């Protein structure tokens, strides 16, 4: 397992301390944050690919369609 040193601002340290009990400690909280950040990035990339394919097949979506999708999927 790799080891990393992270310097945190006071506000970030306070967030980490607040969340640590919920996720099993500071290290587990940071691991969970990385996993969630990666999953969020994967979702954004998948949406971008979907919209690009849609635009190729059907033309670009109109703003109303994008707003409806954003609301429906909580984006």
C-alpha cells in the first residue's frame, strides 16, 4: 500500500475530523472521498460521451432537453 502525506487547511482538517467517525477513521474517510470523486468523474465522462453520441446521431440537444435531463438525474 502506498503512503501519502496530505497538508490540509484548517477548514479541511475540521471537515475530515467531522467525517472520520462516520467512515471509520481519517484514512478511510480520505479513501472514500477518492472513490467518490473518481465515481463522480466517471459519471461526468459517461454523460459527456452520451451527449456527444447523441449530438452525432440526432443533432445537438436543445437547452430545454439538457435542463430536463439535469433535473431528472440530479446533475
